[in-house]
């Protein structure tokens, strides 16, 4: 967040340049009935998409954001109560 508590998109300058069309997507599961999420690495960024909707939006993470996300997942931050 910036000093005035606004969220700053630090990827705005690169987002339109990232091309995930030919990326090698890695699935979170081998079960075709439960596609889960998929990730891909492009130009130093990490993309994540819904494996059930591969033509849908791609969330883009910096390596630092990805590390924080993975650490939170390992720590149970996203577990249901």
C-alpha cells in the first residue's frame, strides 16, 4: 500500500506485455475431474489460473508476492475455519 493507503499495482507497467498464451502450465492435480489451479512462469513473473477455465483470467504475481502466497498457504492462512 502507498502512504495514503491506496493499493498500488506494481505490475501495471508489465501486465500488458506478459504473454501466457504459449506458457507451460503446471497443474496442481493429475485428476482431470478436479482440475484445480495451474501456474506458469513467464519473464520472471508467476501466472495462476483456474484449470477448469483455462481461457479465463490469469492472476499475476511477482516472485516476492508468490513467496508470500506460498508461505501463507503452508502456514494455513487460507484454510477454512
